[in-house]
């Protein structure tokens, strides 16, 4: 069964799952180090498991066996604290330190921490526009690739507004200065009765998916083609790669009707009566096609893990593991969600029948292909 819920600005899609081996349950409710609304789990360079919990804004650390060790961070304005608790993304630097970023309304810098939880430093991002960091990737020189969500531009449409929300992939140096702009889009993604909030999503917008690729390049897809683009760090298009993904599906009236009903079901009736009826005015889709992918991630073995779009009412999600040239190593379907591969684990999250959210870690025993075979059907 599929469940949908929001953590801050993130839409998380979860499924009841079945796997071949007993996974590690991370942060059980009622136990020390419990996780209430976790949004991201990663394996640290020390082999421990790091999870960010939006409930209390702490990073919680567990042993490889899932035993709670410590926590750090927390809500606040000071060094190492978090202002926008629902918009945090984190990862690890080449020098084995943890970094995290915040979304719009959060701190305008990248915070870098020791694995012990001690504050190391912050890198202020030198951008004048209102922005939030969707994703960051650390470079060997101490700089970062940053995916930014920029302030929206409202456009009047009859008696309501469309919002254009720019997304941009940039490279910054160690001082937070933008040294190059790699890719920018400016798609309509929201709809509202006002020009400053109370908005609802527009269905089926193009994706903004990228991963580091090869020799200072990134691979990018908007999900609207079977071709993927490769850009260098200066934003030059280097080449195209043919992917094995299916062609994007055409948007129909039935798709819009289903989207509208799902939206009504997932918001309060009071909010819907005041603001949400704007979705009833969205009769014709701006976008002709539905994206053919939802996620791209780079694996420890240098492969590419692709997840297909999660559709309401469809229990399984398609996954493809590709080599660096786009050749299929393994493909299949699974009723897991948010699946990603690290050196020692395959992580995923689920929501149980009582509405509780839980992260799991499946220990790896072989190659990426071998381990995925145990999960993909």
C-alpha cells in the first residue's frame, strides 16, 4: 500500500515492503535515539549510520548494527544549529566531515561539522537572490556543486496565479562565490489565488535530476526524453547519452482528474475551501508528458541507480542499475521507496499501517547487482 506525506518542503512517498532478509530497523519509536520524522539516512565515512530527524532537528548516529550512539545539531541560530528544520539535506566531505544545507527560510550557508558533532565552519553562499539549497555535492577542491531553488515569479492567469520557480545548478568555491552556472530551468510548478503563497502544486512538471558523471562533468535529465545530457562544470553541453528508460507517457484528462482528487484528499477541508479550490481551475495540463524518472543517484561502484515515477495506486516502482555508459546491469520492480545504495547498506523508508515512519538498512553482502537482485522483482 502506498502512503504519501509531507516533511517540510519534501514530499515523501512510502510503501509497505517485503525483503528477502531481515533489515536493520533504525531508531525504533520508544527506544533511545527514536526517529519520529526522519527525512534522510546515509552511511558515514566511519561506517556508522547518520539520520536527520525533522521532528527535533537532530542528526542521530547509529552503529552499523543500528544501536544509537549520539546526536547533534538541533533547532537554533548558533553554529551547527538548524533554522529551517524541515529543509535539511546532508552528506560527507572528502575529508570525512559532515556538511548540511537548509532550504528557503534557513541559514544561507553550508554548515560543516566534525563527525563527533563539533562545529567546524560554515561557508556563506554568496548569492543575492532568495534561495534554498535542494542538494549539494562536495568537490575535491573544497567547493561544491549546488542545486538551488530560487524565489518564484507569479504570473496572472484569469483570476489566479501560476508560479515559475527557477532551479539552477551552480559551482561555488571554498568562499561560497559562484564560479560557474551549469544548468538553469524556469518551469511553472505551483498554482494559487494569491501572488505570495497558499499555493498548490502543478502536476507533472519536468524533473531536475543530476549526478556527478565523469572528469568534471554532470549528467542531467528533465525526465522528458530517453536522452540524457552531459555538461561540464562551465555549463557547456558535452554530449548526449541514450538511456534505456521508456518514453515519457502522455498526460490525459484522466491523469488530471486523479491528481485533483488526490490533492483534495491530502489537505484539510478548511484549507481546501479557502485556497485549494484553485486546483479545480486547472483543466488543461501545461505539460504534455509525464516525466519517465523520479530519481538519479551515483553508487559507490560508479554505477547509476534510476528510479521511475511513483504513481498513485501502483504498488511497485521501477528501478534500473546502469553502468557509466548507460548499459543496463539489472532492472526490476520493488515495493520499497527512496531506495539508495551505500558501501555497506541499501537504505529505504516505509510508513506502517498506523502512520509511523521508519527507516531500514539492508546490509550488503556482494556486488551492487547481486544485492539489488535480492530486492528487485
